[in-house]
C-alpha cells in the first residue's frame, strides 16, 4: 500500500484542471445533512511529511473534535486552548478559530472559559466540539459552556457591534452566574478576539443540564435556528437532574430569542446525553425537521411559519411521527443499565440523513456506558404517528458502537463504527457491498466527493476509497494524531483535522506551513 500511495502521489503532481467549487457553510448538505460534495479535482493521496498536495497547515489546540466549516473566505474549526495564540487567554478553554481560507492565517478566535461547577458540564480539554453554521456575515455556534453564540464573521476588525458588548466579561467569567473570580481582572478584547452579537444560554434560559461537552450543528431554516440542547445525565450517570428540559429548541435567528421547543417527554429516558443535531427536508409537500433524540427515538416535527410574534412561553413543536430505533431496549429507569455492555437502551451521536423520502440513522448502545449492539436503519419518512413497525425499511447490524452519520451517494450508504470496521451498504436493500477493517475506532463521518470516500480514525490513520460497489482502497496513510472531525471539501480543497493540526489539501501544491 505504501508503494501504491507513492505512485498516486507522483501522478497527483501532474497538472489538473480544477472545477470551481463552493463554500461548505454548515455540516453536510443543507438541509439533508448528507456528506456528499460536488467538488471535483480532489486528490487521491497526500503527504504532510513531504508536503505533496498540502496547500497549507495550521496549528490548532491539543484536542480537536469539531469539523471544519468554510464560508466567505474563512475556515472555522473548534478546538481548545492547548496552544495559546494570545497570552491573556490562559489555561483550559474552548476556542473557535477563524482562519483565512487562502493562506491559513488566524484571523480571529472566540475564547470561552471552562465551566467550573462540575467537571461533567464541560469536560477538561475537550474545547469547542460543535461545528459552526455560517450565513452571510453571521456565525452561529454552541460553545463549551452550552451557550449559543451569534458572532460577527469579521471579528473585531469592524468594531464591537451589539447588542452584546460584554466580550471582556464573557472571556473572564468562570461560573454560570457570570461572576468573575476574586482578584482576577476583567480581560480586554483585542483585535484577535471574536465579536459576539448575541448570546443564548441553554442552561439558564432553556433549563438544560449540560453533560460532557456541547456537541451541536445548528440548522438554519428561514428566520429560525434549530438545534439539539446537549441536555443529559448528571455526574453520577444515573440520574436526570432536569427531566423537563427540552432536547430540541428553536431560536429566532436575529435575536437569539427562544421561540419553540419539543414537548415529547424525552428527558427522563435520556441514557447519556443529547448529541445529535437535526436535519430537514420536504415530505409530501410539507417541510419537516428530523431529530435523533437521546432516548433512542427518531422524531419528525413540523417546521415553524416565518415571523412568529413573541409569546410569554416557547411554543411546542408539532410532531409528525416518531420511530423507536431500539424497540426491545429498556424503556423505564434506563439509567440503571449504566455500564451494562449486554443490555441497555440505545442513543445517538450522529444525525439523521434524508434521501429520497427516507431517513438513514445509525445508533445503538452508548460507547462509554451501553451495550455493544449498534445498527444503521432506513426509515420511511412519509408516515404519520408511531411508525416504529410500519416505517422500518431495513436494518443493518454494525460491528460495535457508532458515532458517525451515514453518507449516501450513487445508491450506496457509507458508515464506520468503533469496531474498527468501515461499511459500504446498498441503499435500497440494506445489504453490505463491502466492509474494511481499519486501524483505530471510527468516530468521524465519511465525506464522499469526486468519486472518492474520505475519513480518518482515532488511531490516526486516514483512508481514501473509491466510491463504488466494489472495494478499491486508493490510499492509506498515518497522520500521527487521533482524528475525530469529519473531512470538509470547499472550493477545490479538502480540510482535514487531527487533534492538533488543520490541513488544507489540494491537488499539485507544496507545503506552506505557518
């Protein structure tokens, strides 16, 4: 395989006609969440050591679990403060980095202090795990404190715009009540700091109980932001402190005002946390929001009409249907199955993907606390009510726990699991076309672009396959660091993150390290 990669690297140095591409302003396609890109001219191989096909590289923190987002000439990635860029920001913090797309130069960063009340609210060194969503000059992201932030894409370069103007306090506070530690001066925003336009605190304003690390990808639909809240178990992993907290909320895009929430009684049956962001699509002439909830149920809700007037309390989203992903799993007192590797409820990490009136979801036992069983299932999205029986099209067993979101292209669906197996499955029948044993657990989802499949593993291995019914491994290489984030493609360039480095990978270029 090494000689094959070297051969492909040599061929990749030949002149290539690159087809103009487009930005990638959110995680996956809008609104289906499918990780299928129309980019062309992407490399079959690359090598950070020699610099072949490396356009540039940029240092991140020491842990990076976010996926790159590319919009408006900028690249956004969440990380931690393990490699401080500004000496005033000391210690463990969450950081959203904004790089210049052309050169990899750091443009600005949003640095957010850790929560200190409970280590399980904001796990050490995990940083900002959420991938942002960008629309125009607005950047929307859920930070490590469980706050939804609307940021100015220009940072402080055009001044401190409001209505939020307390960036210095925000960079300094440590607890949930906005108190600054005694004898600690308030930080002063500088040119490298982010400009916060508005904030919505999911803990204080929506009543959630954060667990481990906020992991969200905000979905924009017209006037509104749809997002999972990150509510979950407490530090014992055996109790839900906020059983009435919403799992899915809707905010007004311009102001951050809470508009609506789900009201399905999800809270008491959350086995670990609420990890998965929503997707959306038109079904039978009606636009629906699809949501993989922390209780192991897939929901479809009706979207909200534009321009809703303020109400004293948030509205309740209207449910279209629900699908129990694991109907034989425990349904009561679910936390007592904590650490049971043979019997437990199911939950989700990845998002539901819509394709041709069907939903593709991967879920099962929790990677840290649940049973080893996991599946990828295909669900008919055209039903109503409880479609647990009527809506199942097919079910495909996975090797072990799954964190990835399925990717669909040309009649095939791809997904990797923590059993170190990558799967290519027929989208109509649910039968395996091929599988491949990889080095390390797969947490990241696969990107399909330019006839190729790209993904990395927690063992630091990176794989490129042909996107085809017959297995063809184009390249396997070692990046030397665990990979959690999903590959993004925009404007003829692949963006790949390890724990510590962001690589911009493009055809026929030499390394331009920062």
